[in-house]
C-alpha cells in the first residue's frame, strides 16, 4: 500500500508542475492575474500568443503522459492490476494540475493533462474526442465548449471501444472535475459573456 501511495503522490507532484507559469513569468506575465486568470494553455495563448499557448499545452499534456509511464514502470512491483495503477496515476496527475501544491492548491482546468493521460492510455478514444473538440470549438468559437465536449464524450467512447474498466471510471471522475472547473465558463456562456476565438464582425 505504501508503494502505491508513493506512486500516486509522485503522479500528483508531477501534475502539479505549473507550466503556464514557467512559460509566462519569465516574460513578465502572470496568467493568474491577467486574462481569465486561469493558469492554463488557453489563457497563455490569449496573453502571449498561440505559440506559447501550444508550448504550455504540450507541457501540461506531457505531465499526464509521464505520470502514466512512471506508474506503468513501477506497477510490476505492486500487488495490484497494472490498469488500476496507471488509471489512478492518471487521475492524480490531473488533480495535481487542478489543485497544485505549488499554487496553494489552485490550478488549471485539467484538460491538457487529461488529454495526455488518455492519449497514452486510450489513444483511439482520445483522438475521437479531440476531433469532437475541434468540431465543437470550430462551430461555437468557444474553447470551453470544446473542452466540455472532451469531458463528456471521452467516457462514452472509452466504453464503446471496450477499454479496461479502470480507464472508463477514471475518465468519468476526471470528466466530472473538468465540468466543475468550468463552472464559471458555463455561467459566462449562459450570459453570453464567454470570450470567443472567432473574429467578431
């Protein structure tokens, strides 16, 4: 049990690394205090440009991938099914991003790190969800709508593709957290105040 706790704790700490701040602070911008005040890739892109938003996204996604690789390597030393260990590590990596110990247990909305986790664990399902993200974002002009499309569709697609049950359960848990983290975006969408990527005429 102690070894499992250490694996989950390591995944959490890895997920807690605030790439948005690592990218932004050297350029004199704090995404926690500007734009949407969210330390995530979308806000970095708005504040510093798409290039830096992509760098942040890749950094946040890599945390999820590395957590899975780390947990998979150590799973052979644990008396638990590998699917359960890596799924748990993925959840803790995303929770680390959302509630970072380095940011006083605040953080981003977890979408990029979730993408990294499931791109590694359930590649086909994640690719389908990413296509839905592009469609939803393209039609509405709102990244938040695309993000919620991923959170909603991924568990369904994982189930349809018959991936292991721990992957389905972890996608449900993280999908719920992503919806909770987007509560302010949902309120702005309902009020017609959400920022769009589409150019207004």
